[in-house]
C-alpha cells in the first residue's frame, strides 16, 4: 500500500524538467531505408506464417503472423518485408522482429479509413493496438474488467523527459477528440489528466478533469497520483485495473483522436532525445526507425563503452545496439558518456538506511534487498512489501554500496509472476 510520501527528505531533491513556454516544433528525422517492428508473439518455425519475406505492405496495414492470434503490428510505412526473425526482450520475453524495406511509393492501406467515422470498441481493438504511445486497447476488450476512470499522464514519469508535456502543449485538440472517441467506445465517463502546474490551462481544453502534479520526483508516479490526488490507494499485489483505473499516456489518447479524425493510423512517434551533456531535444520519427538515424541527424555519437538508454535516467533500460528501433512507447532516448556512467557493484548492503529514507512507499528496502539478492523472492514479497514498490529507482540512486536494487526488484516481480502463471496452468 502506498503510504505518506516523504521524498522531500532526499537531498538534493530531484526535479522534473518542466515545459513553461511554447516549445519549438520537433525535429523531423528523415525516413530510414528500413524499419524494424516487434510483434508480441514468438516466431514458431513449425507453424504456417501468414507473412513471409518478399510480401508487399502498405502504411497502416495490419500485419498478423498466425491465424487465431490477436497479436499484430501495424506497418508504419509502405514497402516490402525483408526479414522475420526471433527476438528476445527483457527477462527473456519472446517476440518476432519484422524488418520492412521502405518503398519510394507511399501507399496507404484503406481498411481503417472505411470504419473510422464510426468508432467502436471492436474496431479500436482491431486496428489501434500499435499507435504512438501504445494505447492498451486490451483493457477495454475484457468484458469482466470494469474500468471507470482513465488517468491520462500529461506529465512524464522520468527525469529529463518532456514527451507527454509536449503532447499536452501542442496537441490538445487531438487529446479532446481521443477522449470523445473513448467515451463512445468504452463507456468510461471519468477522465483525469495529470499535468504540471504550468500546463493546467492548456489541459482544461481537453475536457478532462485537470490534476496538477508537483515538480519533485517521483510525484508523477501514477501510484502517487492515484493516492495523493485521486484519493485511492492500490493495495499491495493489486493493479490499477483492479481498482477500476486505466493509466495511459497523453500521446496515446491524442493518437486515438488523430486516427479517428483523419481516418489514418498515425505512424510518427514524438520522443525526447537527451545528449551526453543532459540537453534534451524533441524529435519526431517513424516507428521502427533505428536509433542510429536519430543520432546521425542530431550529430550525436555513441562511442565504445558509452551507454544508450531507452527511457530516462531513473527508470530507463539499456539497449545494446544503435540499430535498436524507436518503439510505440519509446518516450525518451539518452546517451551517457562512459566517464559518467554510475558504478554498479555486487557489494553487500551496509545498512546505511538511505534507501529507506528515500522510498516514497516506505518499503523497508534494506531488509527486502537481502532476500532478493539471495533469490528468496517469495520471502521478500511476504515479509518486506515487495509489491508496494513503485519502481521509481530512488533506492538505487542513493545506495551507498552502489547495489542494483531496482533491477533486483524488477527481477523478483518477474520471477514471482512467472511462478504464479505456471502454477495456475498446472491446476
């Protein structure tokens, strides 16, 4: 359960980047020669695929690998499928990489345009799962799941990142259209948009209830917003959906509005690119564009032993090649120079208590980490509030011993979820 926040005791306090003036247009990244997409289903060689190398595709076309599978990706460009290969994501997740060579002739698939004038729950699920912002359409396809409130994140949850604020500042008409379409397709009536104080007036025009968020990290954590602003707590082990709340990004809602208004599925992702000096720049790139194309356009260089991070400095994850593509939910990319990469060690906890003082959920991190580093995940969860952790990363940031605490916590949650799934399947 989220308890009284006291992240204000952290010194120096970490503050979000805030947009307080009209930002310049994002820099357009030239279309690459190819794009790479990740389908959330494993490539099974023994099964008959509905796609193969050499198949032509059109922009906006729905690409499904197998019959009787709901998973699909949306082609952001027209061209030819060049390759399909297995891809392994975080924690061994199995996906399929689909590479499309871009054609000079930009052809648009017409299927969605035909149904766009009549938004429904069914056509949203059928066509809009891969929008910029990655709208969680599956939440609204489950008749057993009763979502009553949509929390729209118009505030970026990590440091240095400005993507969602940029969307609120520049695309309020699209957000308003998205809210109207979602009311029609889902029946949800309560829409709340969380923004920094400087964007409150911009957000009013969306038609959602505006809730200002503080500037001190991690005030924009959805868990803290739900507790401090909406007056709801999420009991440990439960999800937002269990509480009748769905959390989505402002970009995802704007993409819904743009899709239904224009009759075309948006293919360009807005993201914050952070260079080695910590300077941020907004760019617009087609989903699937390799990061190296962005770095080239911005005159950025990632040298040997530098670190490329998808996301911000507190919650982001390293990627291991400049060929990694921009995904639907890539809100930020940053490059850290090898000379400033924080040291991570396998030292034992020295019980200084800094992690406990910094934790906004009052998790006894110093005790929890002892069990997690020993692989005793269930014991840690049962005794020391593993599921109360909101994964803000402050514990790792202040750790005197430089332990990768956040990574241990994410691993523990993953392993326990995997065990619970296996047990349920064997019942």
